[in-house]
């Protein structure tokens, strides 16, 4: 649910160089991933509710902030989800440049959105099986890169590479690294659909942080030995670089892996995000139509279709701009999650917590400081990206403020909440 593999990390090296890129990849999980994983470990084991992070914030701080958490998460997902079809097309065009012409790439990206929406409407079991096989397949090319690169020590120092269009600097590389390490809270929204969440989630989060970090660092360290210049890297260039190391077959393997990675991550995240409107409908905070389930699979099909329309509208904004907006909005929602952790410690000290962040109340507060400091970099970077004639930061602030307006309008229309009659609950996966 967090990492789709090393695909999409190329611009980190382009912006920072090998040494600093590896340093960033080592430090970021300590300041960004581990605090988030610990926070998720406590909250998901104590409150394994449908809706996950929305349910935590709502219980800790009330309906208003619960609504804002759901709003921020869904708005951030609009940009986050558009990144994966963008990566799908970026790798596809490495093998078939024909798709770069006109709007062909956009239509391919739209097809990814539609296909994944249909897979998710088919049910959670289909999604989990598909994602498992995709994960195994996408990891294989980078194992080959790590094994073959030592035989090319210094051999690629003068390699002629395709000219890049990347303008990512070290700050942009850091944000892309943060994006590749974020998403630990998405698994929480399906906590009721897996067995023994009190035991499973805390352990899984801690192990996953280590696995993801190693999967990113080893391929870059291996390519550093070959002498390939950092300027050769840009989004999608793993395909060409793998070709230098292992020939055309490995190049094809990376292209296919990149496409499957993007498809698999998008597919898994549709399942996660679609549970938010469902949980809100169950709580009477959205119209009951968002709680409608497909009869056979029990998937929230109305929520999936509504979200898919929003995701499709952001296709074509570009990788760097999407990442900047995504982290800015995701950071705001993450702030509320860390706040919920501290508030629940204060208000409900006797709540059963099978996994607990160490350090008492101080530890629960302090653990959120490093991630929030990193979010400051997204604020700086967003001043240099533009959308609709304004800075990405100003655009993000408008979207955040819109959540306040949406709550007021929603409350004015239905002061007592929307009717929950006819809203069903999905059955846990076997």
C-alpha cells in the first residue's frame, strides 16, 4: 500500500546526485516514515474501524475535524492518484514513443483509471490478489540491476544517454523521496477487512519501513558504481539505465514492471480511498447514496465512480506539480492524524492500545514534530509551482479552505446529519 517499488524515484538522483540521494533515502524514513508508522500502529490497533484515519480524527476532535480529515485526504488523493497513471504512461512511452503524440498518453492514463475502478467494484479479494502478483513481478528487474551492476564498475561514465527534460533540484528530489515514503495511513481504512488488525498492523508497518528503504537504496548504490552521470536520470529513465546494465530484455522488464507498479498501486489505493465516503455515509455525514454497495462484491460502487471522475480530471498536470500538491495536502491531513494521537492519549488514557508509541503523552506529541518539519519543504517548493495562474501553495490553501465551506454547507443542508437508512456495511474479506 505504501511503495510501488523503485519506479518513480529517478528524479531524486537527478536533483541531489548519488551520495546525497542515498543520504536522503536513509534519513527520510527515520524522520517521515517511522513516526507515521508508529502513529498508525497505535491508532489502528486501538481503533480498527472502517474509515481509518477519518474515524480516529472524528473520535478525538469531533465531527468538524473528522470531516476536514476526510476532505483533505480525498482532495490530496485527486492529485496523488493522478501520479500513477502518469508513471504508467512515462514507462510505456520508453518502449512505444508513439503514445507521446497528441493526447494518446492521456487516453491511456484514463484507461488505467477506468480499469482499476472496475476491478475494485469487483471486490476486495480481486484487488488483493492482483496487487500481490504485481508486487512480485515489479521487484524482479531491480534485483537483476543490483546483481549485474558490479560487473559494470566505471563502464558507464561516458555513456551516451537520452537528453532529459527534468528540472528537479535537491529540494524537489526530497519531496519526491517523501512521496515515495508516504501513504502509511492508507492501510488503516480497511482495518476491519483483514484478520486480527490489533496484531497485524503494528508489526506490518515497522517491517515495511525497512523493506521499502532497502528496495530504494540498493539499486541506486549499485548504479553509482557504474559511473553513470546523475544528469541521465529522470522519471521513466530506469528503463534506459537497465538497458545499459542488462541489455534489451532487462530494459523491457523494467518497462513492464513500471507499468505494473503504477497500475498495482493505483488499484490498491482505489480500495483505500473509496472507504472514506462509505464510512462518512454510514455516519450520516454524506448522503446515503455513497453507502450503496455492489450486490455481489459488496464494494462501494457509487463512491468509487465519483472518486474516479475526480482522479481523471487531474490527468496531465505533470509529475512534479502533482507531487508538490499531493504532499502539501497530505501533510495537512497527516497533521490532524498526529493531533488525534495526542488528543486521544489525553482524553482516553484508558483506551486499550495493543501497540503504544513509547514516551507517554510527551512521546505521542514529539513523534509528530519531524514529519511536520519536513512538510515545511513542501510549502517552500509549492511557491515555485503554478496552477491556474497562481502558485501551487495558493491553490492548495484554497482547497483547504474549501473544506471548511463544504462542512458549513453540508451542516446547513442537514443539521441533524444525512439519513443512514439503506446504508450497508461491507463484509470482511475472507
